[in-house]
């Protein structure tokens, strides 16, 4: 799906316009005039239409007039894993945009595609994170207590309509 943005002028006597690329924006902005014939110089860039994950990426990116072109480039070239990592790193963990914008996969974030802390606790037990648990003791493991303890280091969020649990490094 094509991403559609809108350039809303800060000048209240001018009209905004829709666009889908930096070149289209430049052409329309160059010709845009306010009611008095003066060129319009400043715009608020708004996300109008696109995939849900691209909308969430735009929100985390915090784009504006001078950086939306880079956003459009990354939104079309990154895969969903890169977008999710960027959204979590910048939007949730507080990483600086400059540190993540080139390669979000380099950021150390643990991401688990599970809906609840209980599911994560069960996954950790199944993977042997707590060591080998003898079969006769397996029924005595308090998964809810482990899930509660995980909430101190892990956070649940929803991205692109799916629940994920992550831990910032």
C-alpha cells in the first residue's frame, strides 16, 4: 500500500495538499501560494493513509518537513522486523533516532511474539532457561509467579495489531 501524507501549511490563508513522495511534495510546495500570492514556506506533515505498521513507524519517527523524505525511504525499504525494532527502540525504549535510523537490527532489544507474560514464562521454561526441571517437579512450578517477576524486566506492547513483549538492553 502506498503511503499518503498531507502537507498542512502553518499559514492559515493557504491550502494544504496530499502527496506520496518527496519529489511530489517538492513540486507541489514550490507552486503553493497563500491567499495573498506569497509562497508557503512551512508545513506540518501528517500521516494520512498506509499500512498500520507504517503509521506506527511515522509516530515513532516524529517526522516533519525536513525529515519526512528519509521516513518515506525507510518505510518502503525496511522489512517489518526492522520497523518493529525501530518502533520499540525509539518509541518505547527511548533510543535516539540518530542511533537507530541506519540499522535498527543493531540495537540490542529482546523481542518475543507472545501475548502475555505467562506465555513468555512458559516459553522460557520450555527453552530450559531455568535449567532442567525434573518431570516429577514440573507440576509444582508457579508459572504465574515467574510471569509476575518477568514484568520487572519486560514490557508488553502492541505493534501492527499483534502483541509483543520486549526488553531493552
